[in-house]
C-alpha cells in the first residue's frame, strides 16, 4: 500500500512538472508572439508615417522654382499696331525699335527704345517694351526700373502689363515677398493677368 501510494504521488508530481513545463512554454510563446506583433505594428506604423510624409512632400509640399513659373506663365508682350505717325522723323528710332522687337532681337530693340526715350521720356509704351527687351536679355535690374517707372506714372494704358512683368521679374530674381505683393494686387483687380496671378500665388504661398 505504501509503495502504491508513493508511486501515485510520484506520478502526480511528474504530471505537475510536465504541466508546469507546458505552461511555461506556452507563456514564452505568447510573449514572443506579442513581441512580434508589437514589432510588426511598430514597423507598420513607421512605414505608414514614411508614406504619409513622402506623399506630403511629393504632392502637397512640392516647391516650384522661379524658372518653372516663368517657363509656364511668361510670354513677351505682344505689340499692336501703333498710332504713331511714321511720317515724323522723330519716330525713326521707334520704327527701328519695333522692327527689332517683332523679330525678337531684343538687344537692338532695347538700344533703339532707349533712343526713343531720350527724346520722349514720357512714352510709357516704349518704356514698357524696353523693360521687356531688357528682361529678355536677362538685364533684370533695368527691367525692374523700367516697369516700376510705368507703374509710378499712374496715367497710362500699360500699368497692369508693367505690374505683371515686374512680378515675374521679382520671381526670377528670388524676391518672393515683392512678387507676392504685386501678384496680390493683380489678383484683386480686373487685370487680364488676374487668373495666372491666382495660380502662381497658390504655388508660391
């Protein structure tokens, strides 16, 4: 009887030990699974964050350069038939300036427009066209001066054109604050440049 009792106790003890070992193994597996799950969640969260950040950079925060804006929105001012009387000798330089401007020889056009302005400093059309000519040959400081002169005159038909080209000039030279100031004025006016000004403002503000 004692032997049987000892054997039974031994069997119970062994069973308990086996159960304890199984339980320990189960707990270790649970910990590993939880750790793996946690790690996977962390990696998933990190990947999601990177994708989101990448999307922001690629789509909503993409910067556009001044050259890209000019390539899309800049176009040299197109002249219309002038009301000047070409019979006057004083208009000879103006005729030459316009001829060179129309064939896109802006360096010579700028030269002849300067001769026109020496004789007629109040000619705002020639001032504007000389400004565009200097813009085309990358003389941006002179362009700014000429466009500003047209705007400051306050009594001519070329103010909105001058303001548009002055804004583009500031974009080209990286003076964003000044460009935005002029683009806002254009956007809030009835200018023919209002819509492109709105589009540029959305890209640079």
